[in-house]
């Protein structure tokens, strides 16, 4: 698991922010797995945006390119 | 009473802002990796947009995870719940399942290492006691 990624502590805080029940907890393994899932989510958004920019032959991934890949990304998650 | 509620609202808001900033930082790092790999650049607005999306997606994830756990009559979210989250795309589910096994394997190895370390320590302290050396106070 090299490179950048989401820290377990951050993932824990992000999830607990939206739990409705104060007693809900997350196992350590689940936190690690969620960190991976979030990493994929971001990486997919970035890679698909990059592919779109390359297809349009632009050197910068702008929001115009990101908008086009957003629907499918959200459907996949 | 209203002042208290307002102060609470303020606190929650600034807490959320701090979390958003932390997410933004990680998103920036990940985008940088993709940028150098694909030899392309991301605009600041794009990184901000991905960061905002990720933060919002966490709300959906959290609520789903909580409901999955409760459905299974648990109060602790486990990896099965996370795998359910990844059900919409086959390749995603496959990847997450593989990662789960990697993580489980790594944690098993770490536990085995820890156990061996403490066993070695016990073995060493027992041997030095037999040699009649002066033991340090614990």
C-alpha cells in the first residue's frame, strides 16, 4: 500500500460524522478497507478525468472534463 | 438556549471544515500521483471538485454502512459491510475483496511477529535468570 492515501483516523472521523447512532463503531480492518475504497474513488475520478482530457487533446484536466466522467463514476460507486 | 444551539452549530461547522481540509490534502496528493503517471495536469478547481465529491460520498457510505451493520444486528461495522458498499461494479468488488484478503493476511503476519517477539523476550529473561544474573526490577 504505497503512495498517498487516507489515514485510518481521518476515515474514522469522516464516517462517525454521519452515523445516526452514537453506539455505531467501525472495526480496524473495515477502516483500512474503507481507506482503500476512498483511495480508489479519488484515483478513478482523477484517471477518468485524465483520459477524458487526453481524448479531447487538452493538457489540463479541468472541470469540463471532470463533469463528463462524473455520472458514470457515481453509478459505479 | 438558542445561543447554545448556535455555538454547537458553529463548532460542528468548523469541525467539518477541518475534515474537508484534510480530505482536500489527501485528494491533492493522489491527483499529483496520477498527474505524474499520466503526464498531465489537474486544475485547482478539479482537485477541489473531486475533494468535495469525496467528502459528500462519505456521508452516503457512512449511512449505508450503519444500516448494513444494523441489518445484521451488529453495532460494529465490519469488512462484510464495506464489501457490500462496493457491489455496484464487478471490478470494484473484485478489487476490494482482494484488498480485504491482503489486509487480513498482513494483520495476521503482524500478530505472529508480535507474538514471536514477546516469546523471545520471555525466553531471554528466563535464560538470564538461570545464569544467576541480577535481574532488573520491572
